[in-house]
């Protein structure tokens, strides 16, 4: 594999290799290194993930160029993403991309001779967040497979939650989905967790219904900017409030139940919990650096380890556009090759946004 | 001391040590160095001060990450500064922060395991500007204590003027405050200059009242963006105009009276003075680089010199919020510890904005 | 020469030397180098050219500071460009500037002790784009002088087209100007091509009138943002559409007729041509890196080659402002020295925007 677009492209053994390397990177993080000297990272803006990638690349001895302003998303109005990628691959050795349309990183990868890393494509996926989350679990608990993990909050639009669910399933953890009506995990993802991973998935309506059995409570922010217009934002916020985690909630949790969050948080987690030793979201955020160091060093073939292998997805080319997902990149970019991706014998999805069409 | 939040945290001997190091840095500035190789600077935006810090860190062999866009002040709407600091300290070895609320750098320092440098917190202070100003005076005149310095313009909202007054008092210079009604130096600062420093402070209404006796005329820009809404901006600008320095003003000044300005200037200094050899504001601006190199190398313990010592301010913890200053960070950030700072036996102020409450 | 403001400041021999160096830089581009270690590049924003300069400087071992946000053009409202340059030259070893006013780079150079490179000043010139274009032609075709080059599209406001015309004339190529009414090459440039270069210039109304004889078709984007308000944008766009190059156009071209474009493109070139091997605009874009590496290394005197020589233009100082070009920097900056530039015995122009006054 040359790119990292979706977490479900990685098998368990590959993730484990990556985590072993990340553990080694914790040393280099302090000492600095020349591992990727001269290598350049380019990225589309993404406020916080960007800083983590930037810090990782600098610790590897590389340099960073690109955009630090979240507003300057596109180079020029009406320029296609394909054109942008054809151009920036001349300047960078690896491209980290965040984009407001699902499947954009996939499209970028098709046009790029250098590795592309998906740093979040609308509500689709955010695989490096998941690698960070799983690395944090492994570092803190040793074994992921025996854990029961509650994934709570906006599971419909939260890309970190989507990637996390696949990542947990990859390691065989038990998954408890906790979301208000209207913000539950998309059917497609639940279907895959069940049919492709054989995962143990439980669904409950409120944090209190599951809190006592959890090893980890993973809280997600409400993705207000992605709520469809037909939803009444005030109503959704009202519901989301019922999912706020506070000291009272945690009084019912196990004494070692970890509280995680992909950050930034708004008020999903009451600040009174900041002093709770179970709250490890700042440590989690810190782990993003060695994990991203490991990933980039591996994608750039700068370490003496077996590389991530290139997968051969079962693709079908179509004559006409197939996807009708309004946030899919195929709805916004001209001349995208209409490709479907067979994820199971009877189950085909759009290659880009990974939704059935 | 691990941080630099206020200029009045430094004693004279520490400033002198810093200036000696800055003089050495002038050589490294040309040659480059590996003094802070691998160290990373993070900062909140601040257009010009940022470039100076950025240049200083690169000359030290370090790298810079952060924001170059003055608009992207906050990561995410409603995220607290404390959360932001908890996160960015994972990515940086030193944090340089500019912020629209007084006391923000102080708050950041409380949450940061890495050194925090205040690059301007609303109208409170701007200590590295003052170090640059004093270094320039020492370099140009040798001795600061014998100088009479006129500080002119918007002294009420000008943070550079506030820090400068303390800095001059530290070295025993004579201070002449020159400001229009409504823009005079805050009472608190004048009180401290008199009672804590025993400074010689004179106040005059117009530049012409003092120009003949000055060794230095330090001009400050009108801080239009900080004027309270009850002031009529047009009226204030009108008054400020009377404080414009031009060739006619300088005809009454000593032949060696230096003209200084923290830059950028608008029209406080007539452009006809650009060719006056007494105008040294561009040289002053240039001195910011070795001074900031020295400060960062010292805070990061990369030089073989006695470090800046950590002060132990006399603090009192309160049960409830104490400060009512509308621009104080305590008015804008949840869960700030209400702390007061005793600066003299009978004189307590808010730890953050340093104003009486 | 210390700066590069206009392509017509370079003689043929200098361009050739630069291209020889650029060819050597192609190796360093892959390997990295320490040629300009410690040197710093500062630039005003310019989305794509910026990335190319940034990549070039990093490959030379240098660092980059400045603005990555196209919005933050000026430091502070009302600060003069002269003040900005006086300040940033303290922080950078070379200044790359893009600016919305013609002649801004020339003005910057007058105030700068470090080399200034013009990365585009309104519709005036963009000399490094031209060096990239010519290097691409030399690399692809070996000899430039024997080529017939069609320059097509918005030739009135396209700065890349202006610089290119002079560059082609310098090498003796045949130039075919192809532009709609209202967007034709400015008279001043045509006059110079004829009288100063003795160039062979042909003018045609439509791509189809010349396509069969071209070795190169160089397409320019419509500069919508620079169209004067009296033009009806809709009408102009309509006309521009007739200049769109597609597979049908190229069916009439020679089998080896190159298609070039300074990028980004909107729809001047139909996407169906992306697979046409004659379309070399992405390769052209890639060549910007070694060319800019060569230019900066030469301007910074870091290579053991004869430097670019400083020209002595024939200047006249005037008592009063002379230029009436509304986009000329002299209309927007106070206290610009009114200078005229004699380009031929009877032909004087404004030094800044290079238009007759």
C-alpha cells in the first residue's frame, strides 16, 4: 500500500507492526532524527491534526510546506482536486489531505505518485485518529481485544467514530454504540462490522445504559457543521446534551474506565472530569505524534521494516456516475472515474464515499 | 523562571545577562547555529512579532510550527485556552502566545509544561518588545540609567508602552509620560512605577512640553481596536493627531535624541523623518532577532549561563472570581483559578490582568 | 544584479547560464542539499508560486518564513510597503514578493538590502514563471530560437504572458499572439517586441488561424479579477470561451505541438486533453522547482558561477508623480520617488509599472 485512505485497508498485523514502530518513535520524538531529512510534507488545512502531522514530520528531520489557514481550502476557485494534486506532488514527498467531501483522499491518491494520507474527508473516515486511539489503548491496557469500548455521541457524522469502529473490530474488541436518535451509526458501517468483521456490536440509547460494563468510554463531539439542513439544530443540540458525560455519569463507571475524546471538545465532557485520572484525552492527543511519525516513516520506506502492502480492492468501472451521496467527491469533481468497490459478494459501494449507491 | 509573562518579573541583573547573550547572538544570527536543533516553536498568530520569533528560532537551528494567519486565532469555537495549551504542548518545546485577552499568557503558563512567552495579551504587556527596546538603548547609548525617555502616544491601551515603563524603571531611567487626555498611562502602572521602583516619572500634556530634555522619544501607535466603545473614535483620532511627530517637532529636540517606535506605524511619525539619522526604529526592529534568540535559548536551557530564576509571587486563592476587568481572561475562560497577586503589602491585584479588583 | 523584477532585465546569456544551473539542480532536488543552509526566504502570499519557491528553498537546505494565507496581504492596514520591506529584510535573506499593484516588487527592491524576486505584480510581469516556461522548452525541444510559439488567451491582463513574450523574443523565437478583442497584448509590449528585440510577431484572432504552424500553444487563463469594471464580465467570458482549447482544436495541430499553461487552469483547456501526450503543463509546473533553486542559489551567491550582473537603467528623476496607471504602485504608496525609465531614445516609461505616462 502506498496510501492510507481508510482504516479498513489495514489488517491487524499491519496495525500491530505500526504500533511497534510508534513505540520506538517515542524515543526519536525526544531526541529528534534525520530519518526523513529532505522529505517534505504537504497538506490541506486541518487545524489540529495538522499540528500533529507537522510536529511528527519535523521530529523526523523533514520539512513541512502547505497551508496553515483553514480558510484557504482550495487553490483557486473552480480548480479541480485532480489538478491540485498533479501540481502539489511536484513539491512534496507525501501528501496529507483533509477535505470537505467524502472520498476526496481516495481521488487524490489516484492522481498522486507520492503517498497520500487521509486526514479526514467529511464524515467518511479519519484513519490516523484511529491509529492514535488504538495505540493509546494498547499502551495503556496492553491488549485491545479483551476490551469493551463504548463509542458515544454523534456517530452518524463523526468520521473519527466511523474509523474507530472498524479499528476496534479489527482487534476483536466489543463495541457498544451509544447515540441519540438521528445520530446513530450509519447502517452501512453496522452492516460491515457484523458481516465483514463478525464483530460484537451492542447498541444502547444512553450512556447510563452501558456505563457499568465499559473499559473505555470514547466520547465524540457533535458535528454541527455536518448536520443536514432539515434537522433542527436546536433540537439536536438538546438531545446531544443528554449525552454529556460528567462526574455523576462516571460515578457509575468502573474505577479504571478510560475516558477518551478525539479533541477538540466543546462541552461533551464536563470540565470537572479534567482532574479524573481516568480522563486520558490529552495523553491520547500526545500519542498522535509517534503514531504519525511511524506511519510517515513507513509510507516513505525510511525504516527497515516490512512495508504496508498494497491491497487490490475488487473494483468495477461504470460508464456513468453511480453515486448519489450529496457529500461524495463524485458530486463535486468533474471527470471522476465512476468506480464501485465490492466489499462482499453481494455488497457493492461507491469506491470514494464507500456508501451503497 | 520557566516562562516570560510580564517584564516586571525580571530583575535588572537578569535583563543585563540577557542583553550580553543577545550581543553574542548577533554573530550566530549571521552564521546560523544548531543551538536549538530539533526544538519547536509554536505560537498563536501575531503578524510582525511572529516573524521576529520565527526568524530567531530558525537562526537557532530550530523549526517553527503554528499559525501564520492572524485570523485563525482559536482552534475551534468554544474550545478553552486551557484545552488548547494542553494539546499544543505535545507538539512544541516552547510556546509563544499572543492573545486578545489580558492575562491569557499567564493562564497558558499555568497549564503548560514547556516555557510560555507572552507576545502580547490585549493591552496588558508585551515583554519581548521591551527587551528589544532596552537592548537597542544599551547598544546605542551604552547606559540606560542616565537617560531621559519620553513615552508618547496611546499609553492607556499600548501594551508595549506598559512593559517599557517597567523596563525603564528597572534600569533607573527618567520617564516622561506624554499622552492626550483619555489615553494616559493607567493609574496602576504609575502607582507601581512610583511605589515599587521609586522611579522618576514626569507627566506632560504635549510632546513640545518635554522634547528639549529627551534623550529618547518613544512613540506609540493609537490602539484603535482597543478603544472602548463609549469613546468617540473620531474625537480620539483628532486628539492623537496633535501627538504626531514631524520634522518641526524634532527641530526642538536634542541633536542626538533618538526616535523609537515598536512598529508598525501608521502616521504617528511623519515620513519626512525617515531620513533623520535619529530615527532608529528599523534598527530597533532588527534587534528583536538577537534578543529573542537569547531569550529562547535561555528559556530552553541551551546556553551555558545562569538561567532566569523562577519567582514566587505572593498569591492568594479565592473561592469566587474576583476580577471585573472586561478584557481579563478570567471573564472569558471557564474554570480559571481565582488568584490574587500581592505586589505590595497593601496592594493586591488580579494575577492575570494585574489590575486591582 | 541583486534582484529579479522583470524578465527583460536578463540577457540571453544570463538565462542560459541559469538554465544550465537548473539542470544541475534537478539532481539536488532529489538528494537535497545544504547549499543555502540557514538562509531564509520571506514572501508575500501567492498560492501556487509560493509552494514552488518554498519547495525550492527547502531542497536547498534553507528555511521559509512568511505568509501562507492569500488573504493576509498586508501587515497592518495603512502600513506602507516601504515600511514592511524595511522590517522584513531584518528577518530574511531573500524576499519573494507577490503584490496586487504593478511595480511593487521594483519599489520593494529599492528599499531592500537583500535580493527581491518578483513573483507577480498585478498584470505587469511574472519573470520566474517565464524562466520556468523557457527551461521547459529547452529541456523538451533543445533549442528555443527555432520555435513558433502561440501565446493564447487573456494577453492584456496576463502577467505570465507579458513576461513570456519578452523571454521568447530574447531567444529569437517566433511569437504568434492569439487573443479576443479587448484582451489583446498591450501596445507597449508589442512595441518593445518589435523595436527593442526585432522580434517576429504575428497577431491572429483565433487559435484556429494559427494552430497548424505552432510548435507550442501556450494557453493563458482569463484574469477575471483584473478585468476593468467597465467591461461586462459575462460578455468577456463568452468571448473567452471561443478560445477554449479542446481535442478538436488539437486535431489541427502538429503531432508534436506542445500544450503549455502556467496553471491553475479553469476551463481554458478541456480535460479531455489531459491524456494527450502533447499536454506538458504538469511537467512545466514541476520544472519551476529546479529553476527557482537555481535562481535563488545564484542571487544568494551560493554557487561558483558568474553572478547575474546589475544593470544600470537610464533613469530620470521627476519633481512630481508622473504615472497615471491606476494599478501602478505609485498610485497607492505615499512618497514613491517619481522615476522614469528610458527604454529607447524616444521612449520613456514609468520605472515601476513600465507603462508610458
